[in-house]
């Protein structure tokens, strides 16, 4: 992907991000609800017994659109988020990549370039994640909803605690996105290099879907534990965790144990493959469309 410029990164990354949200948001809602559901009292049945149970209850109580709650926040921010992510990765390849022309990047260099993109996206990602999670956990349709939408949620958070309230969970978001993004781009590039014989031919759509889907799986296998901590921190009432992630982690370990760090992993992995396959397919399609609109100029033969 190093053969495109910043403007193309912005357009193609943004389009790929929109494809990701439209494809994967319903299962993201399921993930957040499973991560943040209240602990059952002794003898009580959990609110959700599994992924499918959560989907059925959500659709039955709120309709299909209940699965799309909170989509406005990521959708509004997805173009700049993915643009910055892909652009950050491009900058990372220049910073960490080999200085000698024609030399291939190493595994560590791919990972480092991807990790840089995770740092750059946190500024936009953290408030969007906070708003999205708060909207997703609004489940009781028989009662007045605390937040009517993304803008209303942002206004009320700002009124309650200013910018700091909107950006709660930023460190947790960065702890999730740096290693996850590093493995994300590393996985895609590794499969792409295999499919194209190290760039000697153009990647096919089938391999694009495979590489993108596998990148999404790798991303969440690493990013899931900090994502659980992030979701709990961002949806907890003010003052619940005064020391941030440390308090969330301590509370979770005492009450639920290590396996709780992978709560919601099933909907995440079910979502990860198609959503990220759609992202990279959208990226590659948009890239080819831009190349069609503005083909490279051929050199004059003398």
C-alpha cells in the first residue's frame, strides 16, 4: 500500500472504514452488551447466556434497529479515523522501513508502522468509543432513554465533566489500538506479499478478503482484553474507577477472573472477519477507482 499518496489514503481509508461499520456494527453492539451486562446474583440467570441469546433478545425487545444503536458516532468519525489510521501506517513505513531502495520491510518494521497508526487514531477514536458504548448499553425501551443520540450524548458528557469526561478511557483505547493495529497491518501485508509474490502482481479480490479478514481476527485476539477494560471504564458511573484501568482490572479479576477479559469474544470474532474483509476490499476498490480516474502518465519513448 506504499505506492499511494496521503490524499488517496484519506479517500480509500475512509471508504473502507464506512464498509467496516456498515458490515460489523450489529455484532459490535452485542459485544459491548455482553461485556457490560450486570453480574447475576446467586441463583439468577445471566441477562445474556451467549451471543445468539443477546441477538434474539435485542431484536425481540428493540427491533432490528436495536443492533445498530450508537452507529452514528463511529459512522461520523470513521472516515477521518480510518484515513488517519492508513495514513499513519504509511508514515510509519517511511519512519521504520528500510532506507535502502528495493529492500523489503521486516516483520518488526511492519508491526511498528501499524502501532504508530494506533497512536494517531486515539485522539478521534476515544470519544467516539465512549459515546458509542453509552448508547449501546441503553436497553430498556420501556423507560426514557438517557441519550437520544450521539450529539445529545456528547453534550451531556461535556456538561457533566467537560472534555475529560468525553475522553474517558483514552489510555485504555491506546493500549488496545497500538499492539492491535501493529498486528492488523502486519497480518494483511504478510498475506498480501504471499499472494502477490512480494508485490510482483496485483492482489486479487479473493485474497484481499482473506487478508483483510485474517487481519481483523489477529487485531482482536490481541486487542480484546484492553477493549473489555475500556468498555467497562467508559460506561461506568462517574467516580466508580478513580484510578482508571488499574481499578477496572483489579475489580474484574477479583469478581470474575481472567476469562472475563475475553467476554464478548464470540461476536467480536464473528464480526472481525467480514467487517475487516469489507474494509480492505473497499480500500482496494476505491484505490483502483482513483487509479482509473487518474491513470499514471506513461513516459515518452524516444
